[in-house]
C-alpha cells in the first residue's frame, strides 16, 4: 500500500462509518460525506499518479 493510501485510508474509513450511521432521511448530510470521501479518493489517485512519473 502506498504511503498516501496509508495516510488517507483511516480518514476515509471514519467518514464511511459516520455516513453509514446517518439515517437515510438525512440526504444532504449523507451527500456531504460522499463528496468528502470522493475528494479524498481522488487525492490519493492524483498523488499516486504524480508519484508514478517521479
């Protein structure tokens, strides 16, 4: 596992748990968690991509 994944995976896991604990009626809050998770996943991919050219 890349260092960037090791750094972000615990944060993503925490966000996923918080997302899953919300009731389905809290649509906006759940979407907010989803956006944060996708942002972090994208940051991981971008970092790994840039490291592949280093």
